[in-house]
């Protein structure tokens, strides 16, 4: 790979990328940061107005990935797949069925920098993730697949598709030029997934995810 190669997640948060820097007395936000946030807000509003009704199913997205971009499904026996599935399942359980994790959902980050407390907190988070992955699929179902698109000059993009909880995300790797192209491609793919009129009206998670991707 060329200069600037890396492995970067390109799925945006529900509210898009945010950078807040606090400096000075009283915790005031820098003027440059306020200006950046102002223009970011303008960009976000402009993109919101451009989002129109054009929904497709995840099955149609997968068909597009294979037909137009030659995507190949990653083996579900691979270490990469197993790690991503484990992390996704833990995240989904904490979001949708936190009661399954009991007291481990009430963890609080310790104050200060006491190493023993931080170590104990880390071990508890690891235990929470382990317990989440051990919950049987008949109790908390998940249907996760990864599709990989190879790009010229060693670039690639992986698109994760989860059909039970209706999730779509992506990551890519390559030099600076390749990353720019792949991020643009992922936005195109997510736009194809699209939103319904109800998603726009109610600003659902699907709508917020699309907005986050387009703002990134």
C-alpha cells in the first residue's frame, strides 16, 4: 500500500462526525471549533434536504454488491468474521436486550486514574462481552454476513449485513486515494439501501444512519 494506508471504519454515527475541543478557562469551546461546527451544521441541513424516499431491502443490497462490484462473502469460519460477529452481537444485545446481561449492564467507568480500578472495570467489560457472545441464537437471533469488494492496487472494502436487526455497515483499507474512492462507493451503496417515507418522517435509526454516512 502507498503512503497513508490504513484500516478505517467508514460508517458514521447517527449524528455524523463530531469534533469538540475544550480549551481555556471555564471550558469554553474554541472559536475555530465553533466555526467548524457551524459549517458542519449547515452541511448536515443541506444533506437532510437531499434525502428522498428510495428504499431497498438488504437482500437487494447484497445482490447489488455481487452484481455490480463483484463482492464475495467472507467465510464464516474466518477469524475476521468470528471477531466481527462477536462484537456486533454484544453491541446489539446491549442496545436491544440489556436485561440479558443483568448487573453487567450497570458498569460505571471509575473516576480518576487508579490502575486497579481501571483494570477491574476492563475485566468486567470483557466479562460482559463474553457473556453476551454465549447467549444462544434462539434467545437472541443474529444473521450476520460480510461481503468483500477488492479494489485495484491492494485496496478493499468490507460491507457487513445483519438481516434480523436490519443493519448495514462498512470498513475499508488502502492508500489515501483509494480510501477516498471507497468511502464514496460506500455512500453510494448506503444511498441505494435508502429510506422510506416513514423513516424520514420519524427520523428512525435507519434514517439517522444514512444521514451519518452522508455527513462523514
